[in-house]
C-alpha cells in the first residue's frame, strides 16, 4: 500500500519560515476563518440566538488551513531550523544590496560554525543592517545590540525597516550593566568592537561584555570598520571571552604576547616600561577564518572627500595667555588656576586656549574667545552643517554663538534645518550626517582614528563628493596635529616636545 504524502494539499512553507513561524502564521488564518458572530433567528414565535462563522469561507479552504496547521505542529515534520541556513534572505521592507546578501549568507555560516563572527566592513557599507540580516539567517530569537549612545536611534531604524522575527534590546556600552538580567540572548552584537581593544589590561567595557558572554553563552557578532586602528594587539581583548576564539589557549594577554607581540621597552617619564603595541601580522592571519572584510571601494563607493583648512586669527589676549602659560607653566587668577606642570598638560591646555576655551585646575571651564565660533557662523551662514568639537566647553561657545540654530539631537538635525554639534569621540562612529552640506571641524583630536572616521560621516554610495573644512588657529598647534593624523599617526607628547624645541 502506497504511503500518503502529507505535504500534498497543505499551505506551502514560506521562504525562511521555521515550523514555529508557519504555525504562528497559519494560526492567524485559522483564528480568522473560524471566528464567529452571534445572530438571531426566528424559530416559531421566538427569536433564538446562535453563533455562525463571520466569513463565508469555502469548507475546502478551511479544511486545508486546519490540515496545514496540524502538519506544521507535528513534531515529526522536518523543520527549517534544522537546516539553519535558508536559501533566501528575509528583508522585510528592506532590499539588501547584492554584496550584503552574500555577506549575510557567508556570515551566517561562519557564525554557526565558530560561534562568533567579525564583520570588518568600512563605514557606510551597512554593517548594522547586514548584522541584523545574519541574525535572521540563524533564526535568532533574542538579540542584544550594544552600541554607542548616539547610534542607538539608527540601529532601531534599521531593525524596524527589516521587521525580523527576533526581539532586540539596543543598549549603549555604558548602560550594559542595567540589562544584564533582562533576557536570555542567543546573539549579541558588539558595534565598534575596536573600542574594547585596550591593552595590556582589559577595559571596563571589555570586562562587562565578557561577563555577558560568559553568562548567556550567545553567538557573538563583532562590528568595526577599523578592527585594529592603532595596533594588532587590540584584537585580543575584543575576542578573549568568546569560547572559540583563536587565542583561547592563552591564559591572559601577557601569554598571548609571548607568541604574537614583539615586546620592547620604551622610556616614559624617565622610566622604562614594556611596549606591547607591536603586534605581529600573524594575529590577523589567525583571525582570518572568523572575519569578513569589505571596503567602500568594493561596495562601489566613489566618493571623494575634499578637505580645506581655514585659518582664524584669535584675539591678542588668547595668544598672550598661551605665551604666558608656555613660559611659566602656571597662571594664577583670583579664583582659578591654570596649571601645566607636565608636557601632556601643557599640550592639552594650549590646544584648549588656542581654540578659545580653558579648563581650570578646579575642574571648572570657561570661554575665553568666541572668534572661531563667530567665524564658522559667518562663513557657513545659510548652510546646513555638521560641526565636530573636541573639548566640552567648545560646545558651549558654539551654542552661545549659534543659539537655537544648533542641536545635538540626530533626529532633530535630520528633520529640521538646524545644524548639529557633536563631540569628536562620541560622534565619529556609527552615525550618518548625510543631510549635512558640509562638515566643519571646530577643533581637531589627537587620534588618527578620530580623523579618518569622523571626516567620513557624510559619505553615501550616491554622493560623489564631500566637503570637509578644518578651522585652525593661526599660530596654534592644530596644523601639527593634522600633519600627524593624516599620516595615520596619533599626535603624542613627543610630537609636541619637538614643536616646543623647534620654537
């Protein structure tokens, strides 16, 4: 006797749907076609109330829905989740680019094989959306997305566009401890993962993420356009808590260094200390099976970033203050003191003064010169701009000059004609300022990473040219910093000392 084929005359499986998803979907149909309403019918001299189906659905259709519901509810029915990697990409309202679809497919395979994946995709290539697509591919149920505070809104936007079946918790690194017991996550995504790369000791951020990984044992997706911006040694604490990471056999960073780092000594403040920054190329070779790299060029970006430096003459009092501090290393006022008793402090204080602000020894800060802010307002009047600043008091001088024309809220910036001001370190990653006509740097950061990331915030695939303006103080140290960071080197106290020595 021929065995009956149960798959005949049932609703076909939707692309990517697991049995559970099919049951939920068909369950909604079932509840609709079997929904009832009360009607009154006359029986003799009385009216009798009875329930009837709300919709006049054909009985064959009802029978097919019921058979399908029973079929996908049957524990013996083969489940799509056993195959794990479906052939189609679920995108909700999103149309993935071809390269994103391929990365989603390949990334899901690596994630399932190793338990973690490193997406090293350059800015504006769609890391966030791609990582969410991978979560859909592996049938995630609960996802924890850890990012920077200012990027949370764009992550939520991508999640809503994708409309996946998994639940998501979006939290910034600083608030991670607040959600430690909220859910059992099967995938966590660490955005801007290079920020966990401090060494030789792990940062507080890296430790907290490690605690989450050890507690929930999730699959882990790391995201960064620049996994090792300063040293290959930065990889270790990004992955050290992941069970299948390629360096799991090393008890700590120091043992890792025995094999993968050329440890040398350097002199700092008259003392010799170990320098662990010379990580070997073999670190990336070990990471290669777990990484997917993708560049803007591969994605078809042809954007040219045009940079122009504009110089500003500050007030004579500003230069007098800088000269006095450089000579005496201290300025005492009636209530406040400016102290520059080390080369590092002198470098920081001069950088502040030349841009028109100062932070006192007490912790208070003050605006001393608004020339730069006035220059920016006049130079870019009528334009929609994104402004980056370094020191907190610099925002106050910008707000003082721009007033209500300035916001720090990305959604306000996108939906209105207001300009936006962002601190370089917090705004350099994970956000888009594509609505801006120009990027304007009120100040410049000492970090090469900040330079390369922040100036790329306007880039999109369809934008052929970005204009970036640097507002430098004549006679200040801005130009020296710029010279260093454009060569992918951080501006350090050694650079500063050479400048002082050369007059």
